[in-house]
């Protein structure tokens, strides 16, 4: 898909790259529109109820490029919510 088509599809669903990034504790994920980024690709695909391969088919043709995207990814477990630390109870 063209980057503008991805943005338009997200808007039609009432979300944006910024909202997806914030919800998943990223500062931004705009780079996913032009560069392979495994975690962000999965997040965008999930928001569009599709698979990353359908949005960016050219990124999935060469397995070596997927390895590069995997290596560049900081957060692999994008579908698992982060556990929040419970504040320690103060003892008086």
C-alpha cells in the first residue's frame, strides 16, 4: 500500500499512527511507512484488521529483509501488554 493509503485507512478506522504509537509506548512509528520495522508493521496491521504482508508485500518477498527488520526491532512482543509495576506500599 502507498503510505497515504495506510494513513487514510487508519483515519477511516478512527485512529492514527500517533495514537497507535502512544498506546504501545512508542514516541512515534511514522518510519514504518517507508522502512521495515517488524513491531510497528504488526501494530498497524492489527489496527487495520489485516496482516503486514498485505500492507507491505514487497517487504516480505526476501527473507533477508525480514531478518533486518527483526534485528532493528526493539520490542518483539507487541501483542502482549506490558505489566505495570505496582507502587510499593509505604510502611510507616
